[in-house]
C-alpha cells in the first residue's frame, strides 16, 4: 500500500513548488515507509510513498511508459494484473517491471480513461498524460482506497491520499463547514463527497476525474445493479456460484511478495475469509485476534476456536491501551472528525498484525451485501407492516409517536409515518445526536447556520436510485454507497495505514458484489437468519457454536474508559472553555452530558466520544500552527 500526492496547474508556466510537493508526500509517509519518489514537469508534480508488496526490486514510483509521456502514482493493488498484462502484451505493449502499477500506464495508452473497467482490485491513482496535458484521478469501485482533491479556482487541482497532504499546499482553503459538523454529529462521520473543509472533496468510489484545458469533470464508471428479479428456488445454484466466487476472490488476494495473514474475530465474515484462505493455500493462514480485559468485548476465545478447527496459525494479543495517548493519534490519522469507536480495536489488531505480516485480509463487506445488521431485520419487519396495514400504516406511525423511545419497537412503529427512504435513512442516526438532542446542544447562532442542513439527503437519493423495488435490496444498496465507504472502509484504511499494514477485503471483490446484488433478498435474510447463504457455506466448515452465536460488533469499552482513564482528558477537552468559545455548543448541555455519564445516571458514551473526537480535531487542525502540527505528526506516526 502507498500514499500519493500532487498538483496540476493549468498554466504550464506556473511551476509546482518542489518543497510543497515534498511536504505533501511526506505527510503520508506512514502509508509508504519503504521509498519515496517524485516527478516534476511544467505545471505538474506527482509524489509517492511506497509500501513494497509486489515486485520489491523494480516497482518504485512514479512510473512511466517507454517515452516518458504518461506517468502514474498509484495506491492499491490490481489483483488481475497478470491477466491485463497479457492482454496488453498481445497488443504490442512492452513491460519493464513485474509490478501491477505498470498495467495502469499501458492500460491508459490502450483504452484511455476506460482502462479502469479492466482493473479488478482496490486502487486510487493519478495519471499524467503529458501530450494531452491531462490529469486523470481514479478511485476503485467500492472506495476501498481514499482520494481527496481540491480545485484551486482558475489555477488547477491539488490531490492526495489523505486530507493532511492537501493542507500542506497554501492554496487549499481551510475554512470548516458547519453543515459537515452537523452531519458528523448525526452519523459519526462526514459523508462523501464532502469533507470538513469547504474547498476539499472526496472523489466518490467508481469515479474518475479529468482535469484539462482549465476544466475539471468527474464521471461514474460503474455501479451495482439490484434488480429484485432473482429466483429464490435456485438456492443451490446460488450457493455453488458463491462458493466459486469466494474461492477465486480470496485466492487473488493472497498474491504477495511479503508475509500475509488475516484478521480473525470468530464472526461469520472473518471466519469465511479464513476458511477460504485455508482452502486455497498450501500453507496454514496466519491469523491475528485482539481482545480487551473486559469479557463483554473480548472475542479471542471464539477466534481461537475457529483457528484451531481450521488448522490455522493463531496469534492473540490482549490490548491494555493507553487510550488517552491513543486518541490524539487517531484524530491525526483521520484528518477530519470521525467517531466510530471501533477504530480503537481496529488500530490494535492492525498493530498486532504488523508485528507478524505486511498484508492482512479482513472480512469487511459481509454485513452490507448479505443483510448482517439488525436494521436489515427491522427494515423487513417495516416492509411487512406497511403491506399489511396499507394506508393505515401512516396513522399507526403517528399514534406510535406517543410512545417513549425507550419502549421496544417504538422507533420502528414511528417509521411507518415516514416515507420508506426517510425511514431507512433515520436508522443510520440511532444513538447519536438526534434532532431533539441537537436542539439542546447547539448554540442559537450555530443552529441558525445549519438550519437548512439535511444529513440524510444523500441516503434518500441513493435509496430512490436503486432499481429494485424490494426494500431490503434498497437498504443494502444504501449501505454500500454510504456507511460502508465513509465509516467502515475509512476506519480500516486509516488504522491499517497508521501502522503501515496493507488490508485487503475479499468480500468486496466487485464481481462477488455484482453476484450478491443478483441474489434474492429472501436468500440473504431467511427465517430470521442474516447472511443466510454465507452461513450455509460455513455449515460444513466450522463448529455450530460459531454460526449460532449472536452478532457482535467490533467494539471497545468506551463507557468504562470515559469513567476511568479517559476522565481527565474528557474534563480538559469538554470543560476548559475552548470548546465553549468556538460558539458551536451550549457549554451547560455539554457539562450535563458529561456529568450524567460520569456519575452513572445516563449512558452518553457515544455522544461524548463524538464531542471528544471533534474537539481533538479542532485543537490539532484549526488551533495549531503548521509547525506544531508537523511536530505532532512526527510523534503520531
């Protein structure tokens, strides 16, 4: 895995500042500690930091074609590069390296910007066509690898793997967006294509950006197609296809010139990946699990059961984190407010894995495509209730508003009064700052500044864009395009890259996802069993106890931490006056949330975690001067 950065000035007479280019590239040195490289020409500068995975001796970047007219910097892996290379060689292209990077250069020469259609993998790259004076940015279909860009009005484009790269360029504005903070407090993250900064955007998954002749355009090159017309009577056929696709996907992701292993929690997804690693490899997989000294959050025993049964090499680590020292480091790596607390165990399992391997396979993606979340069962229930009640469903929803939210099922009943797209969007904001909580939290001025903000607009748009009429299909389509990209994949990328570990996601192979989208929803959630087909595949591979235990998220004991080792930090961040002086939150409400939680009267752990991560971001990226940030970056990385 690697880090990329660069700048394109429309006017070739305006050179790219070499010192700025180096600073942008160095800002992501943790993504590529093995080597650095640069390319500069009139109006263009490309930078690269390399984590060597394939072709260790000749794969350095930036990489060019034979005559130096096409250059690329690349972050990711093209898993089918051997196949693409053979196609290009038969068309007359000559290769000088054994790296997957070189197929991008020659692929562009052969197929232009549609070269991305040929690539199977996770990638973010920047390609410079010197003859056309064209910059092309591209991001993989699912958004496994990140890519940010900023348009400098009338002058050019700045880009990088992480926001911190762009902030090294003085032309990139640093004004933060109130509506982004409002979205963060609703969702735990800032949804694409926006960032915390007005002038910086995330290139969406499955998109390319072309900058040339003073203009910038983006376009989508791929999407999932849920049609809802699958035949549930073909269950065994679907199972056979899924078996073959999983074996192929896992085998492709075991191609590596460095040590490789897998994260293993003992859940359905990671167990599936490890089972197929065992099936497709001659060597027992190296598996890594991490636990905490809180029984409710420790899955090491379950992971060990799976590993022993499958004949894997198993390594367990017990994390006793200095969480007060860790949180500022996490805030630095995420670059913008991000408050999914499972980033903590993700960091520790990545750190443990990096002691043993350079590449680790993960089980991310199983929940989003195979209906693994509780909200998917609720969505199925609401679908049936709407059908049974007909026009009366809305009335039932309005009546349910009289029920306290603490009553089991009250939320689901309330959703009957909302449109299906809005009802599903609301499920993504549970447990965070909902409208009534925001009304108490915001100052009057800040509330006015975000009065028109709608954090759920993108969710509704994606829901309506899905071709299938089945509400569960639509829910899965929403999850793939929102939560999975902006939360799950962001978390795994930043935490694995924080320790220079490459994470690969076999369950997110785009061909596997295209197949999943064709499977009837009734074979994903059947008789109350989530991930139905995945469970069937595992029936003969692992003990029944693994399949029967309930789903558990990758969590950390943050409530206890807030009352223990994090309490002094929380006091400082929430009560010392700096947060109050920002004019965003009512200091009395913040103090009430903190005091009620600390004294055990209420459980506000997720909301407090949000406030702490937001204030850490403010202090690192808004309050501190660049020199101070540089000092902290050195310590954090």
